[in-house]
């Protein structure tokens, strides 16, 4: 962008940072693509600038399949439809080439060229259902790969001051700040929010102890739930992100590694649901579910050894089943709690020998510790596209 502006190009609107299907096996870490709109520069000159940047910075020697797409004018319904496929499905590379030819987009790509999928989808991104913004501060090159020097206390203060108009700045469970990546990439920090002006205010509140190369504000599809589709268990397949309504069919259990699993049933069948160890306290919530609870589960569908599994990102508890516990009655003679003599054989008092039939058992209704409503994983386990509950009606 800055190279094109140096040639006299004018940037129109905010550049876009677009997240695509988080389940894609070929993705980069965050499965993101960038697109921006300019005027006042010849296509050939733009190509020279873009390819120069790619060839200098992209890790092509390590197999990066970087792709660039150029489109004159506005994207039509074909490219918007391609965007929704790239967010919700696994798109074959040949479909990218076909769509580019249909709409007259020019492609430049390296190695296998898988990056053209994201490049085309970013141009066609449909943000009409909601959008957020992210301010990204880049480091000077001599600082790449070194420890980021950001004052955590300033991040916590910024979060208290700007929440909920900024989000996922911190993880309250771990006490970690979430605005700085842990990789040796050129990004110093990224602050996400619903308003560009709030992001600028938030950025000024952060104390940083290294110089900054430049700052860019992107409009994004992050935190919009754009990746979800409402599906029945019969329509689930590997690689999609789904919203599934159903009834807890089997009590949750803890497996090796601290992962929690249970079965969810709808009118079409059943699917395993999983809350993995990185979701931390969210697992404790899941363990409190019982058969009969009516829930709406949100998550990524993965093919696992036990079958298709919905990796939970958040749930909505619609109705809680009544939790009933049966226990032996108290002895009518001495008041001591009786013991069972076996299934359907009644009860006996060990102290005085009194007996009672099976139908005298006590039925106890146990209060549930959880309530209907939404519950989500902590920020450290949240995917870029998943909408945090704290945003409420802001989007």
C-alpha cells in the first residue's frame, strides 16, 4: 500500500483484513488475506510494486504459496459468493482459477498458488452482515524476532477503559495480554474493536519500549460469526463450522489429556461434542450438562477417531433438564438412612432390621449450578471469526 501511494495512488476506504475458513488444512496460522482499493495508478506499475514486496518478504523458499489478485471495478455476486464459500467451505484451487477467468481478474502466484483463494475472497468480502476493525502496529526490521517490549499494566488499563468497544485484549483466566503475537513476525501488536477512533485512543494508551515502523487500521470480518452455518447432524462434514441445535444425549466425560466429550442428538442423529484442554474453565461448564439439556452448540467440525466431532467454541443453553437423584428412605423405626438390598428388592435398616419396599425410595430434585444462557471459551482459545459474547448488540 505504501509503495503504491509513493507512486501517486490514492487508497479508497480502509484496507481489509479478511479471515477465511479456520478449518482449512492448507491455511496460514490465522488464515488471513488482505485486500485494498486504490485509484490513480497503472496496473503494470501496481504489479511491479506488489511482486517486489512479495519476493522480498514472503517465505517463498520455504514453500509459501503466495497469491495476488487484481480486479478493475467492483466485485459482483460471483465473487461475493466465492467469499462465502472460502469462509465456510474448503474451496478447490481450480475453482479460484475458474472464477478469476469469469470475472476478468488477473492473478500472479508463486509455487502452487493456493494463496489466490484468499486474495480473490478478500476482494469479494461481503461485510454487510457486520464488521470490526483492527489496528496493527508493525515493528522496525531490526527488532523482528526479539522479545516485544510492551507494558502489560498499560494493556490492562486500556482494556478497562475501552471495553467493550475493544475486545480480546487480555485473557482474564491466564492473566496474559492478547494483543501481541508470540511468533517472530513483524507485528508488534494488534488491537481489535468496533470503531476506528476507539482503536486510536486505545493505541495511545499502550506503553511500548521500542520504535514503530507504521500503524494501519483494517476493516475486518473478525468477531462476526461469519464462518457458522446452521446445520443438522445429517449435513455435517469435515471442515465446516456449524451451529447445531439438539439435546444432550450422553453425560459428559473427561478423557485423556483433560478433554471433555459428550454426545448431542437432534432429529437426524448424533454427533460428538468436545471441549479441549485449552478451553480451560469452559470444560467445567460442559461437565455440568446432563442428558436432556437442550442446547445450541457452536464449533468446528473435525473428523476424529471417534467420528465427526464438533469442537466447541460457545454454547447456548436453551433449557435445563430436571436433575433427579434417587436414594434410600430413612428408617421409620429408628430414623437411620436405610440401604438397598439390590435392584427392585427394597431397603433394609442395618441398625434395627426394618424393611421397606422399592417404591418407598426418595426422589430428590437437585438444584442445577448452571443457568440457561450463552457460555464461551476464554479469549486464548477463541478463533478470529468467533464473536465474543461481550460484543452483545454492538455488531
